[in-house]
C-alpha cells in the first residue's frame, strides 16, 4: 500500500494524477467523444458566423459589382466615342490633304519640257 501512495504523489507532482486508481476520470472513449463534440460545436458556430458575414457583406458585393459594371460601360462608351472622333478627324484630314493636292496641281504652272542634248543640237543646228 505505501507504494501506491508514493506513485500517487509522484503523479500529482507531474500534474496528471494516478490514472489507474481514479474511478472519477472519464474513459478514453468518453474523452474522444467529448473532444469531437466540442470540435463539431465549434465548426457549427464558425459556419454560422461565416454565413452571417456573407449575408452582411452581400449588399456591398452587389453594390461594388454594379459600380464595376457602370465603370466598364462608361469606359466602353468613351472608347467608342474616341474611336469615332479619331476616325472622323482622320477622314477630314485626308479630304483636306487631297483637296490641297488637287488645288496645288491646278495652280502650278506646267513644267517646261526637259531638253536633252540631242534635241538642243537639232534646234541649234
């Protein structure tokens, strides 16, 4: 009997007690069930919390999505408008360049024919 008391005291010093002699301790099966029950309750609470966050944030997500769509549409419209304006400006510049070229060819005096030595010799000769 003194050995059992000594063993009990050594276990107490380690903070674990005498597992073989304490009938009030739960069985290992009971401990496993308790731990998994706690884990299940924790996961359930986390799931509910995550769903609540999503429900709370959902209107914000919708608002951000709508704002993004408006930004995309405005950017597309601005791009179409800039492209149209650039095409019109290019067309106008091309017309003006063609008109200037046509006008310039009408106003320029005709060039004198170039003479070669042979034609000069015939004329002089």
